[in-house]
C-alpha cells in the first residue's frame, strides 16, 4: 500500500513518540523545523509534542493520541518524529492501524522510531521511511545531502539507485532482491516474537546501532539474539550502516562477520545511515536490489503514488 507523495505547501505533522523535548532541546528542535519551513512546508505540532508527564516521557495515552490524530487528520500529509529515545514500543498495541490503513501517509524517523516504522509496515503493509529526525538530524546540522535526498524520494517520488554519501564496501559478495526491513538494532530486538515484528522471510535486513548506548560487546549480544531467533536463517541479504566508535582493533562490521560466518547471503557496508551521520532515505517495506558485489542498492519499485 502506497502513500501520496509530498507537494510543496503540504502540512507535515510532528510527533514525539519517544524521548521528551526538554527546554534545552527546543532551540535545536526549532532549527530542524525551520529546514522544512524553508523547503516550503507548513508545520503542525501534535497536541502533546512537549509533554513530559512522567518526568522521562509523555504517557502512552498522550503519545497514542498524537499519532492516531495525525493519521486521521486530512490536512496532514506526512508525519516526522521529533527524535528517538527508548520507549516508543510501549504505544504499539494502542495505535489505530485501521485508521492508518484508511489514511496512508508518509511517516519518517530514526533510532527508536524503528519500532513504529516496522510495526506499521507489519500491521498494514504501508511503506514507512527511515531518515534523520528533527532534533538530532537537521536540527543539529543542516545537511544539503539529506535535504536533497528527502526531496528526491518524497517529493519527486523517485526510486532507483541509493545515493552514496560515503564510500561503501562489500563484506560478502552477492546480488539479491527482496523487501527491506530493519533499522536500529537495539530497537528491532524489542519487537522479536511480537505481532509488531516484520516477517523476516526472504527479506533484506538493514541494521545500525547507537555506539554511545551499545558498545561492541552489546552489539555482539544483540546480533546473537537475532541469530537465536533464526532471523539470519530467513533473510536474503544484509545492509549495515554507521557505528560511531569503530576502532582499528574492532569494528561494527567485525562483530557482524564474526557471528555470521555460517551464512552465505551478501553483506554490504556503508556509513550513510545511522546515528550521528548523514542519512539517506530508506523505505521500510519497499522492494530493493542489494548488489554487495558492486556496492549498490537500488529501489526497484514505486514507493509513493
């Protein structure tokens, strides 16, 4: 199921389904909003955008009210998450997926938003979008590359080859086609064995991790959790992103390869999605061609209408 593309002048709704926007973050938040205003979009903040009722987060009911209202609101043409955090998975049982099915629209985020992006795809079949958020993406440092990729995918509705912001590398040869799912590793493992987890059969998985919260031994543990849930027996290919604290001794990709030696699927590495880097738009639920041999990813079907 496809959402409509964006047009300049459309209204973008902003929600906070994870961490609260504290007073210290409001200036950064407003800078991120200004990027979309400068592109020509109108901005609609959700009712509970600044709520911090629990002292560490807004309540489940406040978050659910906001996301359901944004999907139901005919004026809003896309939804972007203000930032990540830890507990967006708490709202998954209370999202009105029927409202979403009846009002498909772009929803975009990163990090903890991985839970929402994959749950919506799993429950509705609607393609969702992984790219930087308002506060820690464009609010911290405006990236012309990210802005241009946002326009290319979500305004011009282009599929085709994914832009290279950095040099990509092949970790294991191979070329496969399949539907893309994934995102932040720590968030994705929270979905395992729930109805909100995407079906991994014949999928291509993309993964990144936030180094400040998951040192490499923690990455190792979570990769093995996926392994023990037989995720890697099901997928057709793996695309891994940026990890900020790689060293000459050990890297994110080393953890991947050390634990996945018995599998044969292609593995591609890039630094073009993840925390604290520039992010390409990645459509969760879209069919892609992963060419690890030639270090290319191509979106091979329409992702908007």
